[in-house]
């Protein structure tokens, strides 16, 4: 359990640095783009399959 607390503390300290904040925003932006693209592809495939008629 102490190792887990150590990892979480290290991540917290990293996120308080300018580089950590920048990296976190980049990762969140990438996740958002992936979700949007997956939704677009999903609805495109559904519409091509005729599910919305």
C-alpha cells in the first residue's frame, strides 16, 4: 500500500509542475479527439448500415 501512495504522490507532484500541467492537457486533448473520432465513425457506420431509417 505504501508503494501505491508513493506513486500517487509522485504523480501529484508532477502535475504541479509546468511540464506536468502541459502534458496533462495534451493527454486530455488527445483523449477528447479520439472520442470524437470514434463517435463520428460509429454514427457514420450506423447510417451506412441503415439503422437510422
